[in-house]
């Protein structure tokens, strides 16, 4: 904004002709200069004639509007002619050098009629307002702290209402208050008394604007007078210390929708308030009401105070009572910064966002840092515990909404339990047996014709030559005779925590030569954290992909499909339907594309093939007749294979990105809504909406949206803001 041009008119002694001379002092970007001017006598006479007819027209109606308009035009023409005369050459040159600079007027010891001229209507194509000197004991208005990033706090004083109709203006402010655009306190009727006004002005939260609706009067000695709602009169002089205290707390604007407010406006600025809007003469109530509403509307539209005053003046000229647009003035302190009350929600949001507090940023940084750490180490106990709980709730959501998920033919699984399955196969159990019985595998293959079940996966490691050598030789011979399309066992890959991991754990050469293939039994989960014996954590989120070298991939019917690293297995599916546990007696009549044969996981007490079961799979464990405390590794392989068959797993959204977005939403919410109760209500509604939406995204779109940490970040960044 260009530096303003200041014009000070200082009264002087009368010249030889008896006319009072004026000294004009001009300061601006072009420097300073002084020159003498003399107001023409006809200008004073034109003002007196106009004022008398203005009061007559709006008082008794004795003067018609067209006659008043004539005198209005004459007054404006004479004022313009005087400013265009050679007396004002210095001002004309200064205005010509800077077409955008505002013109600020100050009057000292000048005749009252000269100050009351409609200077603001000079056709100079620039803002024009008046200056009033603040109290020298106060710091400059622009140096005092103010709270401009909040909802404007407005104090409305409704004066004595006899003969007035002020409800429209009050309703306008009340509407802005209900919409959450302002904080409003109204003193009306008997509540509008000197004591209540002083108490309100002393509010430590401070005010942004003081509005007065009602009657006022000029009083040069006492600084103007207000007619209060309780019928009493209060002078600006009596209110000086209270106004000074309010100005120190941020009060920046006094808006006087009343008559003869110039003395009051000057008193407000003298008390340290930055800006005041007033009418210089008595005006009809309709004019004051129209100007008030127009000014608020312009401020609401984002206009500055100078622009809003000009808009109100234009509205008065177009729609207001005759000639009232000549009387509206804006009075400011010399150091007053531009004022823009953020009545628009968007403007309030931008300002409050710009003044977001460091504690919010700190909470967001901490939350995002935790999220990044959790993403780098996703197998940490907290993340795994939260994910396990999330999948359990997701299973309940599926049941509640009837969305059981994708389906496919069940995968048959035979668990060779020494106490039950071995006797059913005609194999004598051995108390010291710590491996999958070769004889039991031989009996299984003998009962199943290759054309009935062309593919069989043996979830076991057949690498020990000293164990059951006779049964091993018979098993190799049977494999050679049956020539199944695919028969494969497992081995411990390099990433496995199994004994003798690597190539040494592959099946015996005798079995490989007969046609037995082998694939990696790794399931993409971290190794057992405790000392043996222990159960491994079940794969919730994979740390490594299930690819072409994996046992589960070959067990599936989707050879081109892979489970990527970081995929989350959807344990919320009804696995008791997707995986069918069969008994040895069913083998002869079994017809299926593939069969998984494994142990119950308890063959080797030192290294059990058991996993900690997720909470979501408890119903399936009951259906499979297994204890609720452990999950055999063979069933984990079956879950991986069926996930590949279904092409279904959960793709987790980035925890760090989601947390950052939630933190940003919290900052935005705190900026957009400053009332704590509404913040809590919105946070509760967002939380209640986010939880089912996240479940539905996971169920319907297989996208896992994190909830716990983002919601904590949302609540923290919202509630940590003060004011």
C-alpha cells in the first residue's frame, strides 16, 4: 500500500479583508511543504444553507428532496472548485505524483463548519479519511498487540430506543453470531448502563469492535455524549480510562450508528482506539441503519475498513435518505494499520491457520515420527497388537453388515496328529517321534489316487536320512509309480528360523530323484523372539513376499499371483469356510484339485510349528477342533494359499501419511472452530464416521486405513490449541 499524503489545516488570524486564513501543511512521499489557503466566503454560506435545508427536510419535511439535492450539488461544486484553485497547487502536485496514495485530513483550530464539510466526496479517486491525534501517553496504535486471527469479538451497546427501530441491525449481528462468524455481547435496555459498559470493556479477552446503536450528541468539552439504554447520558470523557484499557487489549474499531458522532470518534481515537466511523451531523434513523448494515456487509465480504466506509457511503447515496451520504466519516489514528475484521468464514480460517500454535505442530511432529518408526519396524508389539485388534473388529463388522467377503472352493487340509490321525492310518505312534512320519505320508498317498487329487503339498521337512529308512524307500517308490502332476514338500529358506536352514533342509536326494519337489516354507513373519520352545508371531503384515519360490504360492491355484511385502492378511474372512479340515477316513473319497498335508505343529517340542493365533480367527479354530492358544503352521500355509486364490489381501495405507493428514485436519478444525464444545462435537462425529468408513474401505476395497494413531493425532492437534 502506498504511503499516504497527510494534509493538516491549521487555523490562523483573519487577513485584511476580515477572512480567516488557514495554513496548510503537506507531508508525503514527495517531502513536506507549507502554504496558505483561504476558504471562500460563499463556501461557508453554501454549507450553512445546505445544513439548514438538510435539517428542515429530515425534520419537518418543509424542504423537498429535489431542493435539498440542489444545495448538495452546489456545496460539492464549490468545495471542488476551491480545491482546484491555485491556492492548492502544492496538494495538486502531490496528488498527481502518486495516484494511489490515500489522503488523510487533520484539522487544528479551524472553524467547526470547515471540518464538517464533505471532504470525503472530493472526486480524487483515492481513499480519504480524517486523522485524530491519540493520547500522547499511549503507544502508537499499530504497536499494541491485537488478536486478529480469532472470530471478531464485538460489544454492542443499544442506546435508548424511543422513536427508533433498531431490531434490523441487531438481527443482522445476531445472525452473524449464530453462524459462528463473530463473538457478540449485547447490552440493551436497562443492561446498557455505565457500570455494565465499564465491566464489559474491562474483559481481559478484549474486543475487536465497539458498536453503538441509538442517540448521541456533540459535546466538544466532554468529547461527545451517548444516550444509554437505561435513559442516562454518558460522556466520552467519563469513559476515557475504560476505552484506554480496552484499546490496550486490542479494541481497534468504534462504529457509531448515531447522530453527531464526530466528537465521540475523536475521543475514541484519543483513547488509543485505531479507527472510528461516525456521522458528523444529525441523521435520520433509516440512514444510520442502512450505513450500519452496508458497512457490516462490506466487511463480511472481505473489504478493508476504508473500502467498507466508501461502500456504505455509496449505498446511502443510492438508496438512503437524501444527502445523508455527505455525513459519513472515517476517523483514524496516524499510526493505525489497515483494519479488516474477518467476518467471512474463509478469511477467519486463513487468519487462524496462519496463527496456529507451536504446540499443535509439536504434537503433529511427534505423531508423524511415531508413525514413521512404526512403518520402519511394523512388527513391533504395539503395531501388531493394534492390527490384531483391528482385524477382530473388522470380522465383527463383516458379520454385522453381512459382508462375508470373497469366496472360493475350500482348501482341504489333513493334520497328521500322532494320537488320532496315525492310528486311523494304521501307523503306530512313537513317543519320541519329532518329525512327520514317513510311514504316515506313505499311507496318505496310497489312499489317494493321482487323478482324484493331482496336487499334494507336504508341509514338512524330509531331510533326515536316518529316520525310517525303510518307509522312506517305500515312499520314494510310491512317488515314482504314481507320477502325480505335482507333489512337493518344504524346506527352510535362508530367512527361516528353522533348524539347518538353507539347502541342507531340502528333501533327501532319494525323494527328489523320485519326483518330490521342495519350496520355501517361510511365511513372511519375523522369527520367534523368545527362547525355544516358543510360538512364532502369526503373519499379520508380511515382511517378505510370498513369491514363486514359496510353498504357499505353489499350493495355490494362481501361479502368476504373489503376495507382496507389507500386505496384510485378512484374518477377518470366514476361514472356517475357506479351509476344510479333513480326517484320514475321508481320503479315499476325496476329490479336490489340491490337498495340504501337515502336522498339528507339536511333533518337535523344542521347535514346535505353532503360531500365536490372531484374535479374528477364534471361531475358525473352534470349527477345526483346535485349541484357541495356537495355530499350526500348516493352516498358516493354507491361509496364504487361499489368499492367493482369492486375490484378496489388505493394502495398508501409509501410517505416516494418514497421521500427517489427520494432524493437518486437526489444525484446520481448530482454526475453523474456536468453541471447545463444537470442537468436541465435531471430533466425536468425525471419529464415529471414520471408524465404520475405515472398516468398509477394508471390507469393500481391501484398503486398510489406520485409525488409532491418526485419530489420536486429530484429537491432540485440535484440542491443544488455546483460543
